[in-house]
C-alpha cells in the first residue's frame, strides 16, 4: 500500500496543505451547484420562461409584395428607353414609394446575335439605362442592383425577328 504524503508544501513563504486545497475545491463546487439549482431567483424566472398553453391561431402565409415589370422590344444594338418603357417605370415609382424598404433588381437581356462578351455589355447598358431613369425620377441608387445576362437567358427561341425583339428586354423585380 502506498503511503500518501500529507505534509504541508511551502514555497516562497506560502504553505498549502493538500487536504485544505481539496476541501476548498469541493466547497466551491457545492456552492456553485446550490446557486445554479436552488436559487430562488432562478425559480421565479422559470415561471416566466415556461411556455404556457395558448389558443392555436392559424398561421397566415406571408404576403407576397414582389412586383415584376418586363420592358420588351429594345431596338437592335440599343439601350435607349422608349416612352412605353418610361410609363412602366413611372408606375414602379408609385410601388416603391408605398414600399420604402423594397429594393430593385434590374436584369439586362439580349437576343442571340453577337458575341457573348458584346451582349453582356449591351445587356449592362440596358440595365444601366433603367437604373439611371429610376434615379432621375427619384429612386435612391442604393436600392437598385443591376446585372446583365446578355444572350444567356432567352425567353423565345424561334429565331424570328419577333422572337429576337422579345429577347431584347429588361426584367425588373422589386422586393
């Protein structure tokens, strides 16, 4: 059987007994447990934190407040807005004034003619033309995000002039 050494250890003028160190550790642990589990304050708070049964109310679906506008029929190789485009954008201003936290995503699109890089730049010109018009009529620029998809997302693949005209568009989503 191994004999334990219960003698005091003295270092630099300080003496500690292993028995006292262990006793203090146990005492502190018990004090923490008493405070955590038997504290009257925590019991009082638990009555507030315990969920009480309530009458079930039907959960309503969130109201969809998205507005989408499509501006079709840009001229070939052009980012100039028509009067019809401007009328639609003016109606968007009314929506935005009623929804001050809404933001806008403006997507520029092109037909299949031209290179990928050229059509990305043309789609960006169309999206920026819309953004500039919206800013001119009073929409804050920080609420508008623009992106160009070029010819990557056609909505009409019939390779006719009417199909190409439909693909030359800007799509606007306000959320």
